């Protein structure tokens, strides 16, 4: 393979052209680093990853592209020093081109070019991290389940007594004192509502499943949103009409996507005139999830996405977005997305969020209905 920049116009044979085409077809970013850490080659995936053209990348050195002290620089220097292959896993890669740090695996090795060089391949850990985070989210939801059962008994009963006493006092107090008793009643009601929402996490009954047309669910959600909280926002549909049914509860799936669309509308805000929410579906046959503790693998080929052009999710909250009591809203309880993760998990699926300013997308990956839809979904929890 001719290790020149993609912009080089030097003549090359058919084999060299084929080699370059194969390297460009790789789904992972690939760089060739020369002396003094110069970037001598970048494939198409590297252009997308670093958001720079190959010509521009090859006019810079590696320290110009990645952050100071980046582990990628140390890996290249180690390969140059020892002349051996080096692999590093779970490395945080930072660059001024990125909105936030990316978690990647790095593979580096020497290449036989006249002045010596190091080939680096970067593999972003997207799907692996998605599954790992999802299991964490479910564990957090289970911890809330136990907490909710305790709160329901230990808090709601005393609150009823407090509220009743405040109502009795209200008739005997002056107008100024009456304001305080009304405050006690209002705060007691607010706490009861919070506990009621948490009780949902304690519901461990199996879902009564049936084949559900996800497009009917999304159409219902769109109608509700367009008639109310999202009437000022354009809602676009990109559907795969051949998508098979989802095994699950129609009402609970409506609850999931109505919550996601409502969050999207709130992220856009009422003052925006260019707000847009996109509902999309797609068939991804290659997505399969290993079941912990067994050799089974669960197919999750159905992708349902809710995308918006709102303010985005802060990078420091993104990894914890589905944890209970984590919210981007000043007045939010942080239970909405935790409940979404629980319902999707109860259906045997996973959900993940990608976000940057003016772009946020929630993707739910779900199983498709088979002949037996009344049985439990494939268990994906430890």
C-alpha cells in the first residue's frame, strides 16, 4: 500500500489503488504517523472521526490534533521506541474537534515504510458501552424499586396524618397562619405524588405482551404532542414501513415515546420557530446482545429513534442520564428517563442517548415479535 496522503497525485498501479480503496472502506479511523509525530496518512473514517479532511490532517502533527498529554501520543512513541505492536483499551481521547471526550480502543504497530512509521487504528466503544451502561441503568432502577416499596409504607401514611392535622388547624387559625397550613398541605401532596411515581419502579409483574405496531404507537404520540405541548414544533417522520411488530404493551410503549417527545419539546422551548422533532424507525439485523450467565444472544433489530434540535444534554450528565434523580430541568424530578429505561428493559430492549448542541437523539433497540408473544422477553439482566 502506498502510504501517502489521500491528496497525493503520484501515479500508482491498480494494486495500490485497490489497497487504498480497501483502507478507505474500513469502518474505523486509521492514521499513519511518521517522524516527529507527523500525520502522513488518514483514511475516510479518520476524516469523519476528527472532523477534518485528510489534506488538512496531513498538514498537522499528532499533538496539533489531539489534546496535550493524550494517551494516543504515548502509544505512538512507545511503538516508535520498541518497534512492537501496542494495544490499549478504554482510553479517553480528547481533541479540540470533539464536543466531549470519546472512549476508544487503540491499536498501534510499526509499518514498513522508508523512514519508519506507526499505523494507528481507533475503535470507538459505542455499542459495547451502550450495553454496559444499560445494565447499570437497570441495576439503578432495581435499587429504586426497593426504596419505593419502603417509602410507600413509611412516608405516605405519616404524611396523611400531617395533612389531616394541617387541615384541622386551618379553620382555627388567623389568615396569616392559614397560609402556613396551606403550605403544609401543598408540600405533603407534592411528596405523595413523588412517592406515587416511584412506586411504579416497584412493579415487577411481567408485561402482558402482544405484537405491537410501533408506527401506530408513534402516530398516537405525534397526535397527542401536535395537539398539545408540541403544537409549535414541526414533527417529521422517517419510517421503515416493513418493520415487524414489537412484542410488548402498547400503553407502556406509548408512555416511553410520549415521555421522550415531551422532553424533546421542552429542550427546544416555546420561543424557537425552527424547532423540529424527528421520529424514525429502522431495521438493524446485526445488533445482538449477549445474555449474562449464558451462551444465548438476543437480537435487537428494531431501532426506534426520537431526535430533536434542542439545546442538547450537558456532557457531564450524558452518562448518568437514565439514573434516578438525574435531570437537566431545574424543576425536574429525574424519574422520567429512569422509568423509560425500566420499561424498555422490561421489553427486552436497551436505550441510549447521543447529544451535542442542536442535536439530541434517543435510540431504543428492541426485539421483534415471534410466534410466542405471551412469554417473558429474553432476560438481559444479571
